[in-house]
C-alpha cells in the first residue's frame, strides 16, 4: 500500500489530522492498534478550547458539536467563601470554551472518515514506523497474522505519549 501520509493512531488527533489533510487533497491512511469500539469507549476530557473548536469547524465535523455542545464564556471559583467569576470571553478577546465530550468528537471524526471512504486500519498489531528521517519512510504492522507495509512520504505519530511513534523518533530530530 502507498499513501502520502501514514498516521499512527485513530484517536481525535489522528482522525482530525486525517480529516484536515483529506480536505486539502492529501492522501492518508490511519493505522490503529485497537478496535473502533475500544477507541470510542475511551472516556476522556470534555472541554474544548477555542482553537480546537475552530479546527473542528474547519474540518467540517462541527455540526453536532455546535448543536449539542455547551459554550462557556467563563467560570466561577469559590475563594474564601466568595464566588469569583472569571470572564474568559472578556479576558481573551472573545474566546470561549465548549463542553463537548471527546468520545463525541471521536465519533464525529470517525463518521466523517467513513463518509469520504478514507482508509482506517483497525486492530493492527505490532505497528512500527521505519526510516522516519529517510527519503522513503514506511510503516509495518500485522493484521490477521499477516505482515503488512504502508509506504509513505511522511509518518504522523498521533498515538499518544505511550505510543510507538514517540518512542521511534530519533533523539537527534
């Protein structure tokens, strides 16, 4: 298999990167070691900063977020028995936060990826990036007991702190 960008990780960051690149006409393949149900079952944070909200809109996946999410313009803190309001919108030139769960963001991104028929390879075992600094990087993985290879121009590691991508980046990069 050959693609322009091989993305390791089908969480929100890998899916969002894939969606943005797709909209820019760049071919991608996402490789994920877990199943789709497992990825959707990971319960994570639910507050999105303005920059993330803007990127989701740019990626064309904000319909449900805009309909169901809750915009917060500030927060209240209790200090010394008194409520103190911090007006985020006023203090940041109009920026707010959106309460919308990461699971829902992930679901929206998965649906967008499926709608454009862009490939995601789930349940990929032994994912390994190769030749990351070279002229011909590639990823290998096992699927159904068979070794597979994806040749690419670039590898994007979006599999989190404990993922294989971070561990594979040469310290001299």
